[in-house]
C-alpha cells in the first residue's frame, strides 16, 4: 500500500508552505525523512527527529536519526523503524524537526492509503505549494494564562542575597 502524506511547514507567514508526497508503507522512517528534506530543498545533512503526535499535535515518542540517548534509554531509530509500525488509520500524525540549531518544524499527516500505481516510482513528490523561507520561522512559546512569562520560578528567593543560605560562602 502507498501512504499519502501532507507535510506542512510550521510558520507564521501569510503563505502556506507544504508538500504532498507518496511513500510505500513498508519503507523506513529514514526514507520518509529523505523525501521530506529533498522536497523542501534541504541537503539532509543536519540532525532530525520524528515525534509521534496525537490529534492536538502534542509531541510524543521520538524516532531519532541517530542514537544520542543515555545508556539504558532505548530510542527508536529512523533507519530501523518501518512507517506502518508508527503510522496507520488510528495514528495519522507526526511532528518532524529538522536541523536542531534552526528548528525547522513540520506537521506530517497521513491523508490517505491507496494502491500502488503501475509505473510510478516511490517515494513520489506529488504536489508542491509555497516557497520555504530563507530562515526557519521563529518559535514563540506562550505561557499559561495564570503564569508570569518572565518569572521561571514562582518563589521569592533573591538570588543575590546569600545571607539566608545555609553554606559557607568562603569554603574554598
């Protein structure tokens, strides 16, 4: 079977930027990574990860390009993970992050599952809409309504006042 995905750039610009692509359900997540990077004009040499997502686009389990985990923490790898093991009718969304220095973020959604077409090479870029900007869109993180966005700690500790702290300032 062939999976048809829409891959949308998470951006705050007026123009939508997305790609529609097809890939075999038995291909790896690395194959999906490769067609996404190629379809958006990236060289594919930066670190990237997929994240399983729910219906509200909340980030879940990571599928990594390279294993950077601590000993004992097993992470799924793109080159070892088959697409239909992650994506199917009950779980249709992924978040894809490319280049962790610039945080290019994409929403990947399964649109439909179709029969393989004779004479079509897969993966297949079906449709291109919009130009990718020169720089990754800036991310803005909003605080909860009750939260002061500039106060990371909700306590009243003065970090410059050492008199109440229980340690010898001149221990060395």
